[in-house]
C-alpha cells in the first residue's frame, strides 16, 4: 500500500484466464474464428467449435482440443442445437464469440433483394439468435460474456457494400441493447469492429501492390492480422473487461481516426 491508498491490487495476469469456462465459437473454422479458438483455449477455456463446414469444425477442434459441431447459425433450430450441445458438453455456457460475416460487393443502386437478405442473414440474424438463445442458456448460471465481430463499415460509409455496412451498424446497435437488457443477468455483450484484415479470403485477393496501397492509408502501416481481432475478443471475454459492456472496440490501425485530407 501507499500512504494514501490501501486498496487491494488484483492479480492482473490471472484476470485474463478462462480456466474451465465453456465458450461457443461461431465461425471457428478459419481466419478470425480459428485464431479466437486458439486464444480462448490457450487461456484455459473449453471451446465448442462451430462451423458450417463439417471438416473445418473438426479440424479446428482437433487443433485446440475442443468439441466440433457443424451447423447453419442463421437457422434457429441449429442455434438451439448449438447451445444445447455446449450445455451438455461443458455443464454450463460461460461465453459466446461470433465471428461470422461476409460482404458482397455491389453498387447500392443495382443491389437486388437477394443480396440485401444475404447480408442481413450473414451479419445480423445469427447474432440475434446467438444473443437470444445464448442468454437463455447463460441466465441463472452466474452470467458470462458475449463478443461479436462488427466492422468499421458499420461506423463509416461503406461504398459498394452498403447492405453489409447497414447490417454491421445494426449489429452494434443490437449489442448495446442486449448489454442493457442482459446486464441484470450478469451477462456482458460487446463487439469488435475490425478494419481490413488478412483473413484467408482477403489474403487471396491481395496483390503486393494493392496491399501496399491499403497499408499506406493506415497510421500503423499494417493491415490487421486475424490474431489482432482474436486478441480483442479474448480481452472482451476475460475478467479483465469485467465492467465493460455495450461497447465496440475498434481495431483498424488508426484508419477511422485519420483525417481524410491528411
């Protein structure tokens, strides 16, 4: 203690631990999801590794000693199955990490209903289902934490993928509402908004020239790695963020902080 402060000092290192906690990872098979599964497992969590591709679900589960499950998370019955499986495997559900989202590039004036519906299924519907069904599974067990992957496209303009941006903005609004409603149950709800991230799909699209062009616009000079997003998700699931809820953590190398004409 010091002369004016005798408050307890927490064990900050151990506040990152998730020993024995059961966490559902939605979209665990690759990119941010795979890295998140590794991050959570490395800090002691037991993971239900969910992916629509059965082979990917099994492969990541083997990597992290988790439990694999193939499911379509935009379908209510499948989401019910996911949380029933997690409860049966772990005895309780302590956390949810939802990675899933995909942008289709299309001019707003030419956008068809299929693209609009696809984006809201891929970016928002599953989050609604995960929050609702996950909260029911976590209620009465002491609570826990949920973290969702949003996007800076939901914070600023999203030319040529307006539906994606609108859905991600909706996700961040849903996170805020869920945080307020579920707070009484001890459940925290947050999101991470990545900038451009070198997932396997994006990496396959980048040439050395386009990568250099993107990085020239980023204050840190670096595109995100999937591990950067996994680290933020890990923080939001851990006791280190015990009094943080309803927030969106931006991970973009400073892009959204930059003045447009700088």
